[in-house]
């Protein structure tokens, strides 16, 4: 037993030295290594991780020195955020708290790239632990007003799966829906409905994409998303119903593709049309 404890003790002592005086990136690396000996070490020293991962001046240093065996390219700060989040997976409350702390720091420093990474990590935590929803709701709600389009849409997607708990942020979701376009608008419309439970104004927005394709537009991708959302909501307006009947009778593939994908997309869309027309 002594021979096993000795080397382990030496490793711990070396890692402790890094945590006391190493540069920020090396401190993060030390806690990743320490987690192999004691998986609670990163939880106890979360402050060290948050400080290093949220310092804008440290960010470039990750790509300079963080390499892992079997991986050709260096890891970015955002890659390390993803890997670090996994160190908290065995303590659900700590995993959610880590995301919350990262979000707060990213907001204070105006770090858009980190805010995107935070939302990716929030998604991962929520998928693994649905009980984290209440802790992550303020993160998604706050970022739904972010000036960055990508951040806002990621936040809206998260609010959509949080459902009625996201109701306090309905005005923000409506603002996104009314001030964006394409699939982003569809995504916001779906999120607004999920938060409020009210079909309107989401149905009116989604209907636009149905009517456009019936009028000859080839936006079958957004049509697909909009129709899927309408079926989920369970509401089809008379105008949409007329448009869908027109599409059902159309002599041609409902697809912009000119190969086998046209057959697959056409079959999928026609099935969804039938599902929508069967709604009361």
C-alpha cells in the first residue's frame, strides 16, 4: 500500500504546487489531472476554474499550450469549457452552478464567445439533468436579450424546452420573433408558444412560411420547420388549411433537390401535410 500511496502523494503535491503558483491555464490542467485521483477536487476548487476560464486575457493561452494525446489540433478555451463541465457531472447542483457562474462572468466581461459556450454547456447539463431547469432558467432568460444573434437564438431554444417556466421572458421571445427572419423566426415563434401556451401570435408567424411555399417559394426547409411547429401547437388557420390542400394536390416533388433527397423530403413533407390537415 505504501508504494501506491507514495507516488499518488507525490502527484498531489506537484498538482498543489501548480495550483499555488502556476499560470491560469496550467491550474485548469492541474484540476483536470487531479480529478482522476479525486473527482471532487474540481468541485471544491470551482473558483479556480471559473476565474481562469472567464479571464479574456487568458483565452488565447489555451490554444497555445493545451494539447491532448490523439488530437491533432490544440484545444480552444471553449473546448476546455466543454471538457471542464464534464468534471461536475457527478454533482448535478455543482454542474448547474458552474454554468451559472460562467454566465455571470461572461456578462460582466462582455465575452460573446464565452456566452455561446455557456449556452452549449447549459444544454448539455439540462439534457443530463432535467432537474437543473430552475437553475438554468435565469441564464437562458438573461441571454435571450443578448446583442449577439447567435446567443439570443440559443437562449430562445433553451427557453422553448423549459416551457411554461419561461413565461416571464415571453416579451423577449416575442421581440426576437418580430425582429429576425427565416428559421430563427420560426424558432422564436415556437419558443414563445411553449412559454405562454397561447397559439397566437406564433401561429400567424408560422403561417407565413406555409403560404409562401404554396405561392411558389422554394423554401422547403423553413416550410418543414414551420409546419412541424404548427402540428406541435395543434392549430391550423383556414388560410393555412387552404394552402396545405393546394400543396397536397401539387403535381411535383415538394423539394428543391434534383436527386434522391427530393423523394425523401417529398415523402416527409406530404406526411406532415396530412397530419396538419387532420387537425380539428
